C-alpha cells in the first residue's frame, strides 16, 4: 500500500515520526490509568514488557526467515545488549518510578529535554562543540522545566523532587541510547536493531521482577488488562519501530523536530483524561521547553 502511494523515503519518515510521537505521547496516560487501577511501577513495567516480548520475538523469527542477517551481527550483540539495557530497561524503570510521584505533564516535559542531553554527551564523547545555539536552548529548556517543577513542588510536596530526578535520569539514559544507537540502526537496520534491543530489555525487566517482586501479590483488574494491552502494543511495540525507522529515514534531528508535538499532546490528554491541574505556569514552562528544543533541532546538523 505504501508503494502505491508513491511516498518518498523522507515523506514516509516524517509520517512515521508523527505517528510514533503521537502513540508514545499516550504512554504516560496509560501508566497513570494503570496506577489508578492499583498497579505499581514494577508490575506495570513487567506486564508491559511481558506482553511486548512475544511480539518482538515473532518479528525476529520472521526476519531470520525472510531477511538476510546483517553482516557482523553476532559481534554487535554485546553493544546491542548494552543499548537495550540503558535505553528501555533502565530508562523505563526510572521513568515509571518517577511517574508514581509527579504528574504526566512534568514527566513528559522532563523526558523531552533529552535532545539537549544528547548535545552535551556528544561534546563529551565525540568532541562536538557546544555552540551558542546549544547554550541558548539549554537555558530556555531547563528554565521552562524549572518553572513547571517549582509549581508542582508547591502542589505535590517533597516527592516531586525525587520523581523529577528519576525521570531526568531516565532521559539521560535514553540519551545514551539514541546517541550510540543511531549508528547501529544504520549498520543493521531499524527492524533488526529494535527487535533485538527491545527483546533484550524485556528479558532484563522480567529478571528484575522475578528477583525483587512477588507474583502472588499481583492483582490485575479487567480494566487494567485493557490499559496494559494498549500500553504494550500502541504505546511500546508499534511506536518503537516507527521511531527507529523514522530515524533511519530522516535522521535523529528531523525526528526530534516532529517530537516537539509530543509534550503538547501529552499535556492535553493529561488535562482532559487525568484531570491534572494546568496553570499559566504550566503553559509558560511548556512553551519554553518546547521552544528550547526547537531552537536546538530545527535546521541544525546531526549531533555526531
């Protein structure tokens, strides 16, 4: 069907980025709804990846049957394992823990600062210069985040600091994944990379839950099953492939531009579905965070 539409790779890349961003924006909403059903961050993360893992394994099996295995794939497995660990196990764990303590709006804005982190990490690891544009984006973005944080600290108390810190560390972990993963996507393809990285991260999640949690205490309501299914399929599997393929087709910078829509969508859904408070300070903070990232990503060269 895509071929019949005669879409160029760039156009298809932007379509995938838009759809993937929209679906990822629902993640925080699903998780908050699951918390309302009595599940905690560990059980949500475990069930999310337990549902997603068979899908990734089926895709891997299909790839092994119909596609040529990428050259040198076996030698890259250790690196893919590391990227799967930091990008989706560690980042997801920290994110869900933080989301127990802060609003979906603050969580999404904090995660959205990862392009700034990528620029800083690029300077550290690849000697990419920190330009005035990066400094300006950093000041505006984190200034906006500080405004929303200060407002929510007044509303939510001491846990807001710890929750924001955990989500900040999740964004930092995901920044490593993006920075070091994009070359791997180029080398072996987005389907192979995403399926392997997500399968590996799922295994880490299941091991974590088996070691530190008790299955006998896990009670899942029918409504929780619905949210888990939507989270695993439409908030994890489908957008993970869309974003990886978008990065492969249009690059991380252009994908990041489209990602500007993410916080806006999440904040709108958090207000309408979760009834989270939204003040003029939230609006100002959102504009500053989105604007700061836009300054960095629009018409900018790739970080490395």
